[in-house]
């Protein structure tokens, strides 16, 4: 029997595990982290590597360790040339990952790692029984659900038919089955107007200069962060916590999230590539297409764009993650808002000894819930309630 079991070993799962261990709320042998990957934070590392993201968008005080300046101190001894970028000291991806690996090593999280996919969670007397896809049953006194929406790939309406008709030529950038992008045949269209699309466009334009078109529905939205920094603290969270109607909270989250936005440095790189004719940027939607033997012709406004491959950088479906959570909700009579997301207390407890983090905690934490800062705040709330 474990004391704590964390479902999902991404940034959120690793942050709470680190907090539990470093605050001495659990011993390594009494902690179990279940995740289908072979190592911690695998999905994060794969997704960010795939788009060759150089620097994180978030500042250096956002990381998986307990002490806020842990990453900054680590950066000082790093051998990397430019480990931080700009006034917010945004860490390089390499530094962030090396620091995470160091924290994971210090806390011996791999000792608590159990490779598997959770398919069911049920209460038995005063503990939880967690079942994996292999039929294993693991028992724990407390459970934290730290899964994300990152597996729910969003294919936009205009591209659905195209993706079904030409599955070998149209791919979501975070698709598990997507092969090596450097072996893809150009010309290539990238669909999407946010930071993922921008990073991807920079990568692909360097790989295939003059053969990449970025197609986006709206002009670039320039914002340093993906929500106003006031949401990190009481300035915005204070009034938000006073809102008792969860439909209004959901509306506020939607409004606060600066979806499809890019920070200045990334936009500068895009503009430079455009000026150098290495990248074409088109504002508009694919309203029709023609499939040919070798090419796809995408009709955007009055343009016909001839490509061999289309990459969708269109994000994730916002629906509540984890199909198996439905059964748990019914069995334990757990509260959910109209949007389907959990209503939890301020300690992120959905019912006694069952906690949530990440998107599942967003009605309590607010628009930053999915980010690294949200992971830290969630971990602080859970640990300080123990
Ligand atoms: C390209 C990109 C760049 C980003 N950059 C930033 C940034 O700079 N700053 C920032 O603050 N945020 C950033 N984010 C947002 C956020 O921090 C990341 O999405 C981060 O990966 C979220 O961590 P997570 O642990 O919630 O999710 P994930 O990394 O997706 O981890 C969840 C884990 O849960 C596992 N899981 C799912 N279902 C089950 C199950 N049934 N049983 C067991 N395990 C399960 C998954 O396999 C996965 O390993 C970025 C996101 C993306 C996509």
C-alpha cells in the first residue's frame, strides 16, 4: 500500500512528487507515479523538441523544484552560453530540462516510477484501488490526478476532411505517429497562429528555406505570456476566487487565456524569415482544397498554395481529459461544473484523499492552471494542507 499515488508523470506530476518528497510528506518507497512513458516528463520533452523550442515562454522562477530560485542558481553553474533570455530570465529549454533531470535525480523519482496507463480508480474502504491497462491493481491512501489535455489533439473544422482523406500528408504536430520532420518532403504548409505554430515555422523555414507557408486565421497577437501576469497572484486570483458561479469562472478563464499569441522575440524571428523570403505567412483559412497525385492545393482567400505536406499546430481539445474519470465521478458522486470540469476545494481535494492538478484544477487555480506556474501553485496548496 502506497501513501501517495500520482497519475501522470509530466511537469505537474513531477512537481507535486518533488514537493511531497522535499517537504517530507512522503518517503520515496511510499510514493508511486504511474505514467505510460519510460521516464518522467517524456511528453513535455518530446513536444518541445519536436518544434525545436529554444527558450521557454515562462520565467526562470517557474520550474519543478520547491525553491523559486533553484533554476536560476542552477543556470549560474551551467556551461551553456545563453541559459536565460530577456528581462524575465526565460530559461533555455536545455537548461530547464537539465534542471528538471537534476531535481528528479535528487528526489529519486525514478524509484517511484511505475510504467502504465491508469484505466480505473475506485474507493475500497479507506483507500484507493488504481487499475492499469495491464490489469495491475495498485493501492494507495491518497491519489493525485495530474493528467493533461496534451493527448487530445485538435484538428480544426476546415482540416478534418483533408486529414481523413490524406492521412499521409496531413499531420498534427503532436501526433505520436509523426516521423522525423527533417525527412518530410517540401513544400509544407503549417496551419496555426499561436506560439507552437510560430516555433514550428521557424524550425521548418530553416530546414526548407522558401518552401514553407504559415497559414493562420488571425494577425499575430503579440503577448509575452499566455495570460496576464496578474493571474499569477492575488491581483487577479483574488477577485476570481470570490466568484461562486463556475460558469462565470469558466468564461473568465476563456477570456484570460491569450490563445494564439506569441512573444516578441519569436515574432521577430518570423518577421526576419519573411523578409529573407525563407518563410511565407498568409492570413486566412483553407476554404477548399484539391487533391492531386503528388500535391495538395490549398485554397486560402484567392491564393492556391501547392504543398506536399500539411502540419497542424492547432493545439488541444479543451474537453475534460481522462475518459476513465467519468466512472469515478459517478461512483464517488464528485462535483463538476457545467463545463464538465471538477469543482474542488481550495486544497484541490475533489473528495477526501483525492486531489487534482493541471487542467482538472483550473476552475480553482484559474487560467494559469495548465502551466508550470500552475503546477507550482497546485503543489503548494496540496502540500500546505497536509
Ligand atoms: C509546446 C509547448 C510549450 C509549452 N511551453 C510552456 C512554457 O514555456 N511555460 C509554461 O508554463 N507552460 C508551457 N506549456 C504548457 C504546459 O506547461 C505543458 O503542456 C506541460 O507539459 C504540462 O504538463 P502536464 O504534466 O500537465 O502534462 P504532460 O506533460 O502532458 O504530462 C501528463 C502525463 O500524464 C500521462 N497520462 C495521461 N493519462 C494517463 C493515465 N490514464 N494514466 C497514467 N498516466 C497518464 C501522460 O502520458 C503524460 O505523460 C507548453 C506546452 C506546450 C505544448
